[in-house]
C-alpha cells in the first residue's frame, strides 16, 4: 500500500502542478522510495514482496508456499486499491481544478495517465510487451541476487535501499515506452479506481492490462530462470534440485528410518546406553580415566 501511495501521489503532484512542483525524475524516485519505505515497514513480518511478480517468482524458484502466494497477491491488490483511493481523495480538488472532466487522452491537462500507464502512441504492442518483460526480468534477477548469500549480498538493512535504486533505474531507463509497468497489483488498482470515480473506460481498451500482467509475470519468471541457470547453486531452486531428485531423497530417507528405527530411535537408545555404561567416552590421558560424556 505504501509503495503505491507514494508513487501515485508523486505522479499526481507533478501532473496537477503542471510540472511546476516536480518532474519525471521525481516521479521515478518516488516509486523507488515508496518501495523502500514499504520494505522497511513490513519486511520483518512478511518479507514485503509488494508485487505479485515477486511472490510468483519466489513460489516457483524458491519454494515459497503456493497458499501464501495467493494470500500475498490478494493482500497486495487490496493494499494497492486502498492506496489509490486515498491518493485520489487527497488530490481530488487539484484534479478537478486542472481536469474537471477527468480526461485520459494525450492532452497536457489530462490526469488519467497520472494513475495508470498506457503504451506511447508510437510503441507497437510487441515493443511495449518486451519493454516491460525486460524490466521485470532485470528486476527479479537482481532481487534474487540480493538474497543469495553465496553471491555478494549487501549488508544488513541495505536491501531496501538497493531495491529502491533499482526501481528508480528501471523507470529512468525503460519507462519511456510504457511507464514502465512491472507491478500487476499496482496496474490493477490504478485502472480500477479511476474507472470507479469517473475516468471512463479508456484504461481497459486494447486489453493492455492483460499484456502488462503477462509481461511482468513472464519477465519475472524468465529473469529468475536465467539467474538460477547461470549463477545460483542452492538446492531451493528446481533448476538445481528438480522434483525427481527431491522424491529420490525422500525415499532414501524413509529407507534409513526402516533400518535405524523411526527417526533413528534405536541408534539414540544404543548410544545413550553406551555412555551410561562407560564403554565409549573421552579419554583423559592425565587422569587415566574415561569421562562419561554427560
């Protein structure tokens, strides 16, 4: 919620002031800083995924529970919708002053595009799709690198700041064609709320929202796959430890249980008896005695 609130508020400040109180650079910075704030607020409780793209990729490539993934995505969508309603309430007077008819066209006074993104008029659907696909892939690959202890992870408490810088960089370099659009929950909220408050239905035309969701999720999965194929070595990834090996490992473990007793119970009892009897222990050469190990 905090990430979307800060980002949309930054967009509206620039738009309703007609550029007098900000610029595109400020808008990009607010999305990054908003994400950083959200991570510092909720990171210790939930991990602060903030984005369905992140939750889905972690479910596929890091074993994040599917049930929790569904709950996280629902919470992200509800939080984003709430944030957009709050920002609309705060900026309603400024919106009506500049754009009383709540337009969404290409006119400089339209305020609709301060909420939601649409591809630039010159961008073909293929260009728009792969712009967001690339943004999502780079972002998810970098996020996985930040959490990889065997790579070069940042110091404690630095992850949120670095992710903020990454978001800012993505907006500044890959934002011209499409926005960019790498957060499906934000995309849904910033279309749904303006539609409810009277911006018409242009935000749903050409089914761009479907393309944005597909590009973000597909790009995130692709970026995660490339990182795991090229860099990551941990067993959490299905690339390094596929399901067949997991099943084989479980079967091997069950076989050991049958040989040694349930969870090694017979071995534990035998070891305890040996310690009590003094048949094994630590020899103290100076005292010529055995220590029973207790």
